C-alpha cells in the first residue's frame, strides 16, 4: 500500500504539481511520457458517468478526481484499495483549500513550493502520515511562518 | 518568497503561443544554468534560481544540472535554504549513487539537528530516498528518534521511515526491537492517530518480509517465526481492541470523515491484521492463529455496523471484504462479504460498482452461489454508460454462468449485444468468444433456441465476428442433432434476407452472409423440396439462386471468402435443386471464375466444373451431408488409431500428426468410414446409395470450407538445462548450442521477458573468421511477461565461438528504446 506518484494538472494538461515517490526508477524522459499518457487517458474520460479509477499499466492504476479545472491523480498498486485513495485526494484538497483560503489554480501555480510543503506533511515516501485536518493546518501555519 | 519568482512564472504563463512559451523557457533555463555555475553568485540569487528551476521541473523541463546545487543548499544553516534544498533534492534527484552518498552525510547531521523542523525535513526526505545503502547507514539515527523522542510529530515520521528502511534492508530485522513499539502504544500522550499509522506501517513492513521470506525460501540468520512473529503477535490483542473502538462510533471530531472515524487508520489496521493472519497461517503460528476467532467476530461487526452510503465507509467495507476473501474465512463471513459487494452494485455510484465488480470477479470461485444470487444487479451493469463497468459485468456474467441460469444470462447478453455499436467492438468479440465456449461446454436441450441465439448474434453483430469464430458457429450448427432445427434456422435466415426486409442486414455483415451461404449449401435441399413450413412465395429454388447470383456480383471484387463459399454452395445445390434452369445458372456462376485472377477461385472453379460434369449419382456421393464435427480440447492419443482405420482420412491424419504435439485444438476425423452419418437427405430424395464408397469422405474433406485447426499461439518453451547468458532488469537470455560440427554450428537463443517487451530487435556479431546467418525471431518481437521468444543462429567458419549480442526494445508505457549489449563465449571451438 503506497502511492507511487501524485500529479495535479489542469484541463489543458499543464502540470501544476508533480511528485514521484519512487525516486530510484525515475528517468525524466520516461516520466514525461507517462505524464503525457496519463493526461490523455484521464482527460478523455467522461467526467460524470465514468468511475474515478482506471488501470494504467501492468503495475499501476490511477485514482483521480477533478476539482473545478484541476485534476488530482494518484498512481497506486493494482491490488490496492481504490476508495480510500479517493479519501486521500479529498483530504489533500480540503487542506489546500483551508490553507490558502478558497484555493484556486493560481494559488498553486505561484505558491507551488507551499503546495509541496502541504503534500509532504501529509505523505511520506508515498504513505499517508497525518489525517487530522486540524493538526495538519496547525503544523503548516507554523512551518509557513518560518520563512 | 521573492517577487522575482512571481514575475518569472508570469513570463512563462504570459507567452501567447506555444513557440513563444518554448522560447521563454529555453532562455530562462539557459540563464539558470549559467547562474548556477557561477561560484560567486550571491546566496539569495542562488536560492531564487533553484526555485525557478523547480517550476521548470513541474513543467517537465530538463533539470538535472541543478542536482548538486540543491544538495549544497541542504548544507546551509538557514532553515529556509535547507527546506528548499530538501524539496529540490526529492524532486530532482534521479537515484544516481554518487549524489545519494553525498546526501547521506547531510541526512545524518540533520537527523540530530537541534531544530525539530530540520529533523522532520530529513526524515521526510529519507522516506523518499530510502535505498539499501541509506538504510544501513541511517537506521540507527532513525531508531534513536523512535526510542527517545516524545514528540508525535517526529515520531510518526520516524516510524514511517523505519518501515521503509527495514523493507529495503531486511537484515535490519535483527536489530529492530519490538519493545520500542510496545512502549509507544502504551504511552497515551504520544500515541496519536499519526503515530498509530506509523506503527501499522512498520508492522506491515515486517509482516510483508515474513510473507516474502517463506516464498523465497531464503531463511537467512533470523528465525522469523520465533524471533519476530511471536513477539509481534503480543500486539494483536491491543490492535483488535483499538480497531473495534475506532469502528464503534466513538467519534473524535478531528478524525471524522463523513461520519466515519478515521477511515484511513481503520483501513491500515485491517490491512495490517490481514497480513498478520496471512503470515500466521503460512508459518502455522499458534500465537497468531489463536486470535483468529476474535478477528472473525470483529470483521462481522465491522461489516454489519459500517455505514455503506459514504465513500469513507465503503473504503472500510471494501478492505473488510478483501480481507475475508484473501484469508478465505468461514462461509457465513464470505456470504456477508458478497452481500456487501452486491449492495455496492445496487447503488448509483460508478466507483463502487467498479470496485464491486472487480472484487466479485475474484471471489466467484470461492463463493459461486452467493454471487449468482445477485445476477439481477450484474445484468443491470451491462447497461451502464461506463465501458469499463460494462466489460467487467460481462466477464462476471460468464463467470457465474452455469446450467441453472444459462438461458436467463444468455438472454440478458442478447439484450446487451443489441445495444452495442462500433466503439464497443472489444466487448462484442469477448461475448461471442465466450458464448461459443459456453455452448461447447454446456449441453443445451432446446437446440432450436440455441440456433435462434446465433441467428440473433449474427443479425446484431455479424460484422464484428471474425472468420475463425464463424467457423466455430458453423460447427455448432452442423452438430445440431435435429435436421428440422437446422432447416428452420435456414428458413429464418432466408426469410430475413430474401423478403425485402434485408435492410436489417447491412452489406458489411459478412458473418451473416457466410453462415447463410454455407447453410444454403448444406440444407438448401430441405427448403426446395418443400419439406418445411416454408413460405414458398418468398423462399424457393429460383429466389435462392438469384440471391446467390446477386451476392456473387456484390462481393466479386471485395470479398473472395464469400465467393469461395458461394462456389461450394452452388456445387452442393446442383444435386439438391430440381429445376434445370436454376442448376444451369449455378453452373454458369461457377464457370464465371474459371479464369479468375485469384488463383484459389480459379482452381476451385475448374475443379467444380469437373464435378459438375459427373453423373448425378456420383455427385450425390461426393456432396454428402457433413458428418458431425468434434472439437477436441485435449490431446487424445486414440485419434491417430481411429484415423488409421480410415482409408479416406489421409489429410486429417496428417493434420493430427502435425498438430498433436503443439496444438490445443484439433479436429477429429469422421468417426469411421463405414458408419453412415444421418442420411436423411437421401431418404427425402428417395434414393438409397451404397455409402461405403471410398471416395466419399475424401471429397467431404476437400469440398467444404471447414475450419482448419489453428494452432493456438504456440508458445515457445524453454528447454531444460539451457544456460543463462544474460540477465537484466527486463530480460533473461539463454543460449543453447544445438550442434557444433567442424565448420558450422547451430545455436538457439531464448529471450524471456520479465515485463512485457515490445519491438525486440536482436543484433549479433561473430569474429571475423566466421559467418553468421540469423533466422526469424519466433513467434514475434513482442513478448508478454514471462513468455519466451526464440532466435536461431547458424555460424559457419572456424575459430573460437564468441557472440556479441545487442538488444533493442521498448517497455510498456515508454516510447524510448532500451539498449542492452553483452558478450558470450561458448566452450566449443569450430
């Protein structure tokens, strides 16, 4: 049970957040190819009538959800439990929203390093590490002030 | 952070065209590269450039040149720099060993840093970068935090890191101390949900090692069962109680997700417990298995009490069901599990339907009747708008099919086929394949109904059916016992095709036409003799003849397969029709192809013309009804013996000789030459014939288009004792020296793919004094995981036998080619 990668991109396929958790196998060309494939696959799916899960390769399936114009995608093992990862995504978006205050795409574009900070407080090496929104926000506001 | 980053991002975003954007990015990227190379660059500028670089990384630009610089930032005393450095390192590093070594030292320092936020950064990064080397070097530092820190914030991260490190280097199990975990669990002030998550992760790591260990039979120095599992099982009681408390609604507001208390932790705990019992069973450990009843009780409670209407509840229930089936727990629990999945199916949410169908597919073998009970919901999913759900519902429909529900399910499937269009070709093909298999496996009493099913299939999706499956359908028709059923079937086909409503059948419905033409040839006599309740105004000898002529004109240039069928049918009809005018028309039809440019048609036309000139009595024998055809699924040795008794079964005998070794499907020749197949036709015509004439069955073989057995993708099998000469992450290569006489050698190379390999190209070189001839790569240049393909090499010349082999191939999910090269020396000398 571990997330292999987290992506966030808009409807045009411009990446907003990219995080690979398995650093040792990442090769920039291959990951770019994979990203392009993932975008094509997900953007072609019916937003209303299709499930939020889709098999991607022999080792990966995608769990995704669209919030306004932004897709949040997680790559997980084929045997993993899909619904709980939807909860992961939702929690992440809720925290982003609370942290930025009604978050929009531009917040993430200009403050991508803060979005990564939030992601890294929630996930460690692809595993979820904190689930309490209050605790996360409290911690994040301290970290944010350290600037 | 600085406004300069903002304006940088704005510049990139502001580009009006793609070319503009590219130009801006290339310019900025070059600028960053030069700046970073400058050793005298002021500190704040350095930081800024790394930030810009990270933005370029997100956009997918090349950023490797910033790797060293980001590690340098980590060394800074300034926390903000350190934080940026770690972020850059975890994003930009690509696992190159040198840089990781550089990083080890910094991580080591920061794990002891007085600032807990610096420690936290180091832990987070270690979680990303855990390699076996880092694991060995840094585990003691992480363990130190687990033992001494009272801060849940650090503790949870340290636990997660330890889980990763132990998994990377299993020898760490020897140092790992379970009491550290026990202490944490006892200390309420530090045991937050985050820390508990960390604990589940570390347990999962250790248990997963246990599972793998037994499989690999690699015992090592540790007695896993006694030294690891027994102490670990002391935590079980505590774990079960915690999970029960979590689940039983004592809501803590901070962890509430849609009315469920911390579904994340519940899922992780369930998963951990599942691993416990898997390992326990594997190692037959009583210390674990003693708790099994408690666990079953708890699962029952979770399954009954958890709210299944919300995503968070579903996640827990789903994990529960998976646990029940992967441990194959008792029957009532399994039925409960299936019922939960059925509840998911009945809902409207496509996510839960998808998950449920996927899981049901897996559990059908364990609990078939329970799944069958929910057939209604499964059939309902056949109508879903999501193709992936339809496809799974389809698979599941066939998986639960048996004698008791055959008719209902097939009727559902007909409804399903009626709604398919061009885009869902895959699911149609899948349905037809399985439908044919189904009729091969199950005995259907009402054969009339069975033929109706195929009539519908042909009508609905005929254009999608490939020739091989058409042949299978023809066999099924041919093997139908009652002649009246077959003639009814033809009657229905003809009525649709001939009575002007043929708009129902489109021109590209080749499947329909082929079956119709074949059936006319075989059973046309029954229609024309007026032996059925036929509507003679629409269906009669002349209309059938004209129809064939029309078809022939229609497809004369486009589809030679159909013309082939028409020729054979025309010949067969020559003995079944009575009206000389029609028979002459058919003869002309055949003659029409006597000088066809298609060699096969030309040959057929000429051969048939010769038959045509034989007296009718001879032709009748030649054009006897097809005998019953049997598909043999297993290799049957007696096939040969039977066929040897047949004077006439030459071709079949050769075929079975050829195919017996490597083919799964086979054709059984007619049972015996002197047992007469059903001879109703001749009874109808009132002419009794001596049926033992040798030429008869021979011509049966020759004149009718019956399927030749297609050898099922004959897999290449690796011969035993072939030495491995190359082993990479994607392929194993083996070489077998078949012969090595003076001056020439024959070698076979076997390529075994570890994961699917595409477009494999093999280049070989031999020393100058030798010449190399390469055969074809067999069976193809695409190899599925674990399958093998073969390449034969012939070497002639003299001297030592050396090969240099270069491989080019693609892996799935990547378009860039991978190259591998290696040398191999054989011991023999030419």
